[in-house]
C-alpha cells in the first residue's frame, strides 16, 4: 500500500493504523512529499515505512516513488504486490478501502476505483468531475461515476502501463484513460471513505481551478497522443 502525503501530521497516524488492518496488506508505505510538519515522524511511529521527498514534487511523483520502493521490497518467490493507493487524510475510515482489493486480487479487474459517499462540507459543483467523466467516456467508451477518485488498487502491470503518470491533479483521469485504451479492465467499488473535502471558500475555488487545469492538460495530451498514433499507423501502412 502507498499513501502519498503532504502536511498530514494530524491525520496520518489514524490513516496508517486503519490501513494496516486491511486484509492482505503487509506493507504500508507513506511517501512524505516535502511536508513542513511532522508527517514523516508521526507516520513512522504509527507503523509505516516512510520515504521522503526533500521538496514537494506532486502526487504523481509520490505515487511513482512509492511504487518503486514497493517493487524493491518484492521478492522473487512471490508475485509482485498489488498497489493500493490511499490518501493520507482518510483517518480511521481508511480500513473501509478493503473492498478495493478482491476484484484485483482475484483477477476480475486490473484496477478498482473507490466510489465514495457524499462528503460533508464539499463545495464543488461538479464542473471538474463532469470534464473528467466526459473526457474518459469520449476517449474510452467507459463512463465512470467518480473519475477523480484517488483511492485505487491495481496490478503492477497496470501501474507500469500507466506511467509516466499525468502531472498534478490530472493523475487519476490520465491513468484511467491510459489503462482503458490499452485494454485493461476497470471497476468502481463502493467504499465508505471519509476525507477532508475542499469547501466553497476562495481556497476551495482555487483548488478546483487547479484541478480543472490539470485534468484538461492530461486529457489534451492524450488526445494529441492518439492523433499522432493514428497518423503513424497510416504512414506505416503506406
């Protein structure tokens, strides 16, 4: 399991302890992405393995670092570990991510994505979600309910097929598009997870503006990639 975290010292201990209780989880790795608080120390005291970026490099980089460290801890006598990504602010609800594991472990899907219940205090109007949902549907034919959900379980093969990950807040949308266009199977799974939502104040509005920008960049990059790939195929046939 990989938990990217930045400045989550208040919640990371509860998140780590709850995550360790998920069946089949034998490693909880926290990637401290340049925190200025005590996130790394609190996470380690709670029982996590911790690696730290000296400065903030973004969620995609933290996910890639986490996956690389997990791979180094895999052994030749066992299959590669599944990668379960959770947010650092889930607190005690993190244990409720358990339903994400069986569909991937049993081979029914390559990636499972958490469907969260309505979050109290959330101030979004669905604009970014709508952009991501329409874009994924247009490029892959699959219409997700919660395309921005970051709580995901996937195989090592699927993760490597999705790299390099899209930067910023476009990481989930980009990953979903990349995996589906390459033939991997995704499912959404209801999970009773609770995280800190962004409100409707100025800070929340700026957060959603950054999300919209990053999702749009991820989508446009994949549209261009598809066009280039189509041109190259036609040229090779010629």
